[in-house]
């Protein structure tokens, strides 16, 4: 690991000031330290924000839920009130990582985690446009692609966004609250991550001295009828091959609102609006759920190793919607 300077500011203002050229934020460290050991990331300095006050709270208000950026994944997963009124949020956290990592990792760090693409994480592979812009993409050049994106990729990169919690956030119109040299700004979660296009090294719209301080989500009736379903190689501690964060609000048997987001299949957190359009205003049935699943993957562009994700993902969406319908019925 490369030597680095270290600062632990006690205020957001001091943290912003410390984030000069070559500096990175350290929160839970479960991704940053790992990548530094691999020498994928080599910051000149780390700014440890874990001492910043009031960033670990979760507030469930009448109109919004506010997650502090330093709230630990496990603490939020254990929040009984949140589990009752918006189960998809706690389920995405319960299904992520191991208990040890969940007690260390923060929500702010979680949404900014880097891809687990092996060609990005192993510096022996010289071709990785995300790590070394312009070098090429080993996955596209005959590599293994079974865990790569089939939505949102480009001719420069097909790395998959690995997170779970982000799918619940994008499904329910979250905003990210950021502080920087120019003060506070709010970023729609759907706009936070950047598609790879020609420059996969740029992953978010955050400025070089901006710090995520909170995530806010407007409350929605579809939250009570929400569910997260994750298909993976093994039951625990594995990233998704395909997952779906869904929510339904019902008026009788008619879908009045639908939220569908996909994990394990896209280069960024992915809202499946085509699937939502199939559902809204329609009478719910198993066949409708399957139609929505197919619609979610209508624009998928798989490689040979990732083609299995299309039927798998469609089935995951349909299965998640069936459970969400039962939850919505109980609430009704």
C-alpha cells in the first residue's frame, strides 16, 4: 500500500477544506481500504469523516425519511420502524455483505462503492478503462462476463454496479444531500451515478471537495407494499446475479403506483420504468408481473457470458412483484 497522509476533521467545513488534490474520503473503509491494499486506489491523503457530528441518525418523518451518511448498514437494517413501513430498505441491507462488514460500512460509503469487476480490481490486467482510461476493457476483449452489466454498458466498459441499498433508493426517488465549497446541494439519486460512455473512470457527479452528508427519501404508499428479491450464487455474502427492489400501491386489484429497480445487471443503479408503465393502472395478476419482468429487460444488451441474466432477471422481477402484491394487500 502506498503511504498517505491522514486527517480526521471534527466538522463538515474542516473536512471540505482538507479534501485537496489527491485526497479521498474515508468513512467505513470497507471498500476504500480494500482497494488501497490492491493498489487500485492510491490516494495521497485520506480524510476520515467518522468524527463528524449528527451524520449517523435515521429520522422517519411524516413526509420523508432521512438517512445520515454515517449511519451503519446493520443499525439501519435493524430499525424496526423502518422495517414495518418500508421493508425494502432494511431487506437490501440485510442481504448485503457479512454482519462484520455491515457494522463497519456506512450508508454514504455504500452508495459510492466501486465495482467488483475482477478486471478492475486486479492490476495484473492492464486493460481497464475504469482504472486506466484509454487502456481498453479486458471483459470486452474476450474476458469472462458472467457478472457484468447487460444494461447501461458501453463500448468502453461493462462493469456492474454491485450495491443493493441503491436499488431501493432509486426506486423511491431518493435525493442525496451534499456539502461542498459552495454550500449544500441536493442531487436526485437517479442523477448521482454516471453511465460509463467513453470515460468509465468518472462514476458520479460529485465534485472533488464534496461530501455526502445524508440521503432523503419521500414517503410513498408503495413503500409498505415493497420487497427486495436477490438471486446470487450462494445464500450469504454474495453479490447479486440479478435482483429487484419493488413497491406496489393498490386500489382493490388495480395497481395505482409501481416502483421497480434492478440490481446485479446494470452499470449504475437502474430504474426499470418500462416495467412500471406495464403495471400502473392495470389489474394485477401473475401474468402481469411476468410481463413487467420481460419489459424490464427489453433493452438488455448481453454478452455471451451474461445472457443468462435476462431470463433470470425477468423471473426475479416477477417474483418480487408477487410478494409485494401480498404485502400491499395486507396493508389495504
